C-alpha cells in the first residue's frame, strides 16, 4: 500500500486556520474599548508563551518551573534593541520580536545544554534553579536589567509608514496578532516533523527512542532551544506592548502562570494551552476585580484540576465531543443537573468563608460585601452560616456525585459496545 | 580569624537548618518518588503554628506541638490529596505539590495576613552564649544547633535501630516486597510524608523566630533546598548533609566578604580591568546566586551529584 | 575472512559484589540464527543488556561486525546496525501503531533531528512503515493507539519496531513470552519472515521455538556459557542435561 502524499492543506484545515485568522482580525472591531484591546494583546502574547511551554511539557515530557527565563531574556533583549534602534533607526519595530526570539534561542542553547542532561524530576528542579539564578542575577546587573524599576522604551520611532507607527493600541494589537498567528502556525507545523514526532517518542519512552537510533538528550535539547525561541518572541512582543520590562518577567510568578495556563488548558492537545491562556487571562482580570483573595481561588482551582481533571479543559471538551458525536450527550445531563445545586451551595459557603477570613486578616476599612450582602466579620453568626453552608453543600455533593460517575459509565459502555459491534 | 570562626559557626547553623529541610525532602523522595515541591511551605507552617501556639502556652510546648500538628496535616494531605494524584503519574504528583505550595502560601495570607508576624525568641534563650573576640554568639543559635543535631541523631537512630525504621529503610528500595511481607505500605508512606514535613516544620519552629516569619519565607528558602538535594545527589541523605553544610557555610562566608571580584582575582595574581561591571561586583552581591552556580557546576561536571547513585 | 556479526570476549558484569556474568565468550557469525537458553536467573537478559549497551560491562570486549562497541551508548550501537526488542513490551504508548513504526525508520533514512520537513511528505519513511506494518500483520490496527492494543498485538509491534530500521543484527528478548500456543506459532513464522538474511540472536524459554528457529544454541548457566552447538549437539550434551535437571528436551517444553 503506497502512501500518497497528502496535500499541505486539506479543506478542513484551511477552513480552521482561516477562521482563526478571521477571528483575530475581526475581534478588535467588535470589542473596541481600550481595556479590551489591551486584554487581547496580553492574551495573544500568553498564547505564544504557553504554546512554547507545552512544546516542553506536553510534547516532550519536560516539566519546567523556570520557563520565564527565556521569556524574560527575550523581553530584555527586545527592549534594549528598541532603545538602540530608536537612536539609529536601522530596523523596523515589527521585526524586533525576532531579536527577542533569537535571544531566547541563545538562552535555550546555554541553559538547555545543562538542563537536558537529566529528565523528569531532576529536570524540573534544574529548571527551577536556573529560573531563580536568572531572577537573582537580574538584580545584580542594573545596566542590563534596570534594577527595581526595569527598563523602558518607546515603540514609536521614526516616521509613520502608511500611517502606521505602532503608537495606538489597535496598531500594536495587529502586529501582535500577526506574530501570534505565525507562531501558532509554526509551532503546529513543528509537531508534524521528524523532530516533533521523536519528541513525542522520547516523552513516551526515552529508552525505546535510544534503541531506534535517537539520543534523547539531543531531542530534548533541540526542543528546549526551539521552545526558548518562541518564548523569546512572546517576551519581545510583551516588551513592545508595555514599552517596559522588569525583572518580574524572569521570575517565579511568570513561570508559574505559564505552567498553570498550559496545564489547565490541557497539555495533551495542541490547542489546549491556547484555551488555558485565554481562560486564565480572563479569569485573572474578572476574579481579581471582584475579590482580594483571587490568588487563593486560583490555587484551589489549579489543585482541583490536578486531582480531578489532569487532562485539562481540552480533554474534558474532547470527552464530551465524543458523547456528542455518538448522540449520547443528553444522557449525562440529568446527573449534571443533580449536582448543580450542591456545587452552588458549596461554592457559596466556601467563598463566604474565604472572603470573611481575608477581611479579618487584613483588617480592611471597607465593610465586606459577599454576593451583595454586607457582612460583619466580627460576629459569630456569619461564620457559622458559611461553615454550615459549605458542610451541607459538600455532603450533598458526596451523595449526588456517584450519579455522574454512573451516567458516564453507562454512556462509555454504550459507545464502546457500539464500536465493538 | 574572628570573621572566619563566626562565619563558620553561623554557616554551620544555617547548614544544619538546610539539612533539617533537605533530609525530609530526601526521605520523601527516596521512599515515594515524589519531590515535595511544597516542602518549604511546611517549614513556613511550622513557624506560623509555633507562633500561634506560643501566644497561648509559650515557646517550649510549641516546639513539640507545632511539628506534630504539621505532621498530622501532612498525613491528611498525603492520604486525601497526594495519593490521588499518584494515580496520574509523576508529573501530576509534582504539579499537586506545586499547587499545594501555592495554596498554603495563600492560606497563610488568609489567616495571618501579608505582614510578618511577631514571632519572637523566648526571653530565656535571648542573650549571648559566648563572646568570640568582639562578636557575640547568641544563645539561640546554640539552641538551634542543639535541636538540629538532636533531630539528626534521632533520625539516624530511628532509621537504624527501631523496627519501624528498618521497615522504612526496606520500603525505600523495595516497597512491593515489604507490602508482600504484610506491612501496610500505604500507611508507611503516610507516616513518612507526615514525618518528613514534621522535620521541615521543626526547622520552621526554630528558624522562624531567628530569621523572619512572613508569607514569603517559603519561597526564599525553597529553591535553595532543591539546589541542596541536586548538589548532594537525589536520594542520598549523606549527600544532602554534605551539600547542606557546604552551601550553608559558603553562602554565609560569601555574604560577609565585602570584597570585589577584582580583589579575589588579585589574590590569584590575575589583574582585572577594574572598570568592568562584573569585576566591580562584590562577593556579597554574588552571595544570592552562589547556590545556583554551584548547582550548574555540579550538573556540568558531576551530574549525579556529590553522592547520588549513577543512573544505569 | 568473515567478520562475525557479534563477538563477546571475556565479558564480565557485576552489580556491586554480585557477579552476574562471569566471563562469557561468544561468536555469532553473520546470517546465523542463534538462541541463548538457560535456567532462570542465569543472566540471559543481562547479557542482552550488555550487548545492546543498556548496561556497561565491568570488563571484557564486545565487537559488532568487527568494530568495538564496548563503550558506546545505546543509540550509537543502534546506528551501527544492532537493534533489540524487550522482554517487557517497550513501545511508544501514546502514539499510533503507524507512528510507532515510522519513528523506528526515521534515523535509518537519515531524517535525524530535522524540523523543517513534513512527516506526511516523507514518501520513503511512510512506505517503509506501511511495509513493516503489513509484514507484522497489524495493517488493520494501523491508526490505533499502541497503548490499547492486545498483548499479542503489542508483542508483534515490538518486533516491528525492532526490525523496521533495517538493522542487520537483531536481538530478540523472549519474543514469545506470555503467548498461547497458536500465538507462538504465528510469532515464530513472523520472526522467520522478518529476519530473513539477517543475524538473529534470541533469548527464549520455549524450547519448541528454540529448536524450530535456531541454527546454533548457547546455554548460559550462572553467568557462564557451558555449551554452544547445533540443536542436536545441545540435546545430546550431558552437561546441558545436568544443568537443566528436571527439564525434558525431547518433546520441547513450554515454560
């Protein structure tokens, strides 16, 4: 059976990529407020960053706690290039993210060599150490890293070309969107190459990969370099977007956020990190705007995902899509309906407890408003009510959840039964 | 001379504290294959629990109660959280402990707020133990050394002389066999995890008031503990001991050496152009990144660590 | 002079104080089908692991087609033309059958670490993968994820991965382990087909398979080879019968 070479772009693929491009072009025209544009810029940058992270985790099996190092290196390189070019005007601003990419690539070469000597848990710790190394070192060289204040720049240099000088947010959005589209395309294409596939093989079984002729360390090293390249581009775009880079972009927080995005989105699917980037960015804005305890909720959310949905949102979507395809989606709905009330009760109780605790610990001046109701944290009653609510909700949840498991069991048996026929 | 001795004493104290942390981490890793990312968080909880307990009943009871409380909490976390994540593989376990470290810090925010708490050295231990040349060596530092060494001796004796210790040693390398012999390995795992984090908590109890007790203390010391286990060799208690002391002493010396790199080079007879940015850096300024440089060096020249087992 | 496919000279292996392989000398000529048998714990798998550089030797020399490979890494040995299968199935669990086999041909076709070529456009790689999949009889499972295949299918895939790269010295570690009688028959036919013209070294417990396939047999006992010869010679050897006390050859036993 000879293998026909499939065309580069099947009709379905063309449609999907086209739809994505169209979406990115049209979105700012629909949501044209200033903060919406800024958010879209941030989300696009995070999409590139989290996809680059998943090149390591989802595709090669490398769990890194220090990926921000390459993002930060790219960001600093770009802002310095921007300032340099501002005086000499040699390069157009639109090319500058490539400078960030190259810086990230070099970082990947330098650190990647040392990191990829080991895999698994050791790699994770090494990545943490290198991330901390960069973050600490950044405070030692203020000329490069700008000390506490960071390095700033101005992305409007030279004359405007066809009215475009990247000053207005909408213009920088389209630049970022173009880069994002290209990067998504490139990173996807990479998964369809020998290196990309062997990275998967090394992830699944590094020993076997050796015995088909591949050196796992080299495969990991090369993926590290490429991931650093794309992370550097993301950093460069961030530098252009905010016209400022601080040491925080190298730090543990940035590394943690990108890990969370990729994982929550789903590391087993190429588009998983995209979902994660969008969701976490939106949630961060939404939740942080409403409560000071948003970091706590994030932590809890992340832990819940790890224990109950380690495949991420993409895997949940894929699971339900299977049901949809088999026409069985409705079968799980009644069980879902049953757990909704317990979930809401638990949620309400937990949120009340957390908000009250926060209010008490921080001794804030303004009175606490939980779901619109004003609460006095110093009296006992609200605490007891919240505690009771949470406990009650949890008990009901424990009682009603088995129905969900049971419904899924039946549905899956139905699907597999049909397949076997 | 004075500088040397004082720095040595301080360095050893710090190193012993690091070992209290890294020993628990190594035990948990060797036994369960899980790298407890949240280990330093339990260090922090130890300090906070001790603070809270000491406001009611004083420091000495807190010394016992706080680690026990944290140990109990650790056992619950192992039983209901880690064990579940274990089913999904090593990455899931690591991510669980990572998320845990994050959540614990936020819980501390929730309960005690973001500002440092006033966890003080008890008056009976507050003072000078002896004076070396012109520097006072505090009683409390001596106390810290005493507790650290005491814990280590107890750990060694417990592992090698008691029945449960021998079972733990056996389960360290052959858990299936131990289970086949009728021992409840999941329960042993729970005990080891609880014990490991209790050691970390004890370190927090004695370290929290000597240094500072605030929500950022976990991250500050957390990454250094990982460097210690990488340098010492993953899974080796002796390696962790050597690495802890090494890094503790070197870093303490470095912080006190306010000489520039140019001066150091001059000691070796090398003349550096004094205007370079790197050359002007003092050793003090380099101190924070020294542990990480150590780690990179070990990875290049001896990837298995000082005493780690070679990967076959 | 004919360079042997694989030559082990005074190979020793100890793990700490425990001596597993105690001075093994073995010459396997090109094109021969050679079986290594022996009681449990004799060190057969260890010997394989030494020959394929999974473990380093404590002392001794190993040459592959005349070249010394004693200090090489597994991927280097594989690139020189030696490929092996594993007793415990060792496949890429999350990739499809087709992807598994295609990964095994990529290096031999010189695609190395390239990230600028589209996998789907690699005609020769894809055609070779399909040929191998047909040969191992898994064409109908080509797109199935390897992790959910049945045991026998996984063993067949294991063999497929081993031979796909075109290695001419093949090491098979208990290829029929855990198989039923009919599955074993299929496996033997498969092995005979795919190792046509190549050198095959096999560790086996199933004597019927051994006597069916092997040109020569070596018997490994307590880390030493006590006898090497044709099946008839081995059957007749008193030393071998003594080592296998309680096991009968004549009918060919299934372990």
